[in-house]
């Protein structure tokens, strides 16, 4: 049982109102009786309608300094009862908490993470070396030193290639930049490189591994103070948004001992502690699992891994930081998770196949599936999401199309911003 006298504070700097992982954490902890406070932009978010939410607090802005983030967290700590378990829900928050760790330990309960490791695993430029040291496969990656270097990388790797900004949390809202893109030509890569200063971090060009049925995997877990992974498992991404790349729209907990062993090896090599969300894709040529991303916080789709005792990653963290004994693990492979606004057709098909039975309540975990927004014991966020999503989609559809120039001597060149997006789990909002 969780210590309900210890509240939880969820921090999210990214203003995305459709971040279903925030709602998942609120419900998971709130159902046990823990007071859950959210520090996030909630003015238009369905999360604020949850009956399990104890308090809302204004977040630091997306471009807030470290000092401003620290001031926000000090202000929140003064309004909750005693030291609280602090759970960042995006990379920017996780890195800020890591940098502020010594200051925050007097006010919050935090995992005993090695200094600088949170930032290392989140930085995509450092991830290949970490993988090599741990013996984990990673796609071939080049960090170009100029526009010409970007062109050479495309030639060497072979188009298409995946372009990533090494520190995507530094991208400013409204810049038009995406954290990850698939680019198809040398010209696109060179044009993208020229925006490195605007992005705030280095450009990486990575060998493209084609998607395919059974190739996209994710792993969620919590590494406790003894280095044991609890509260999670391996999941197979069955549908994504956009199709073939991007966030998990339909995912299923799928037993995968090989992948679980890889994650154990990785966290042991790093000495990692706390919640993690890692993404893998199978290289069709070699059959090896290649690590694509390491997120040092809960992923938005952590809820498929609620086991038969109710344990998931946020509950495992709370138990560990309050020195409570975790329940006996009762794995529940087959649990399916559907994000309704991103996969309405997929959700209906899953329901038709019986993979997601209609649930009168989400209190138990015996059912074989869960919806991201709708729940019988907490219906208001799902209702609010429907209205908000409909307005959002209508606004996109009614947005005037760009007017072409009256006269064009030649077709416009394709720019890097026209390249195929590969959406991040946490960044997608439309």
C-alpha cells in the first residue's frame, strides 16, 4: 500500500493540453488516496476535470530559466503537506529537476540518480556512445560539422535519413521546428543544418530503419534504489500517429525476455535510478533491437503496464521513495492501451476484436485494456477531451490554405520543414 500521507507533485513544462500521460499519473496515484498536484498549463486541459486531482499550480514558461523553475517548485512545496514525491513528465522538467537536485532534496523526495545522467540519456548526441558502452545496438549516427557535412552524411547513410535535434527540449514553441524528421535529400539536410542555432542544439543524422509490423517496441519501468526494474514491461506498438511513425496510438504489453534483458543490461551499465521510457526498433537486416530514444521520465503510454496488483511506474516510484515494500509482481501481458483522439478507428477495431472490452470502471486492472481518456470512475476528462479535440480539429480544417504566388517560374524547392515528421510521444498535439 502507498503511504497516502505523502503527496505527489507532477511537473510538466511542455504546454500540450492533450498529454494523456499526465491524466494517467493523476488517476493512478489518486485512486490510492494520494494527494496529486499538477504543475502544468491546465487552463484548457481535460486533466483539470479529473476528480482525482487535488491541486493545480501555474507552471514555469516553456522558456523559463533554471532559477525560475526552482522558484516555482519552492512555491509549490510550501503549499503541500510535507516533502512530496516529485515526478517530472517531460524531458525539460526532468533535466531541470536533475540540475536542481541538491536544492530540492530538502523539499521533495527524488531518486538517487548519478550526477548528470538524466541529461546524458536525454541528449541524443550522447546516446550512441552510451549504447556502445553497454553493448546495445543503435542506428548509425552522424553529427555533421556544417551544411556540406550534412550533405555527405546523407550520401554515406543513404536516403532517407532521420534528422534529430540533440536536445529537443530546447526547441521553442512556434519555431516550426520538429524534434525529429525524416529527410529525403541532401538539400533538405543542409537546409535543416542551417537552423541549428535556432534549434539550440546539434543536428544528428541517423540511418533510417523502416517501420513494420512487430518492429516498434517500447519499454517502461522504474529502477528502484537496489537497481531492480519494477512496475513496467515491454510493449509492442501496433498503431501510431502519424501512421508508421510517431506516438503510440494503440500499444500492447507483450512479453519479450530478450528486450527485458537488454534494458536490464543498459540500466546496470549506467547505474540509472528512477522512471524510464525507452523506444526500440528492430533492424530488419540484422534482427537486432536498436535503441532509438531514452526518456528519463514516465512516457505518456505507461498505463498498459499496470499489473495484476495495480503496480505501474508512478506507484513503484512512490513506494520506493517512501520506503514501502512493493507488492508481489503479477505480470499482465496482453493489456492494451488506446489513445482515443489519435486512434479512433483503431480503438473501434480493437473493441470489435474484444481486445478492449467496454469497462464500467477502471478501478481494477483485471480487464484487458484501458483507454487514455475515458474511464467509468472518472468520466469528465474524457467528455472534456471530446469537445476540446473537436474544436481543435475543426480549427485545423477551417484554417485558410496558403495562397500560391500569382506567378511562379519554377516549382518551389522542398525545404526541411516539408519533410516527413516523426512525432515525439510527448510533443504531438495536433
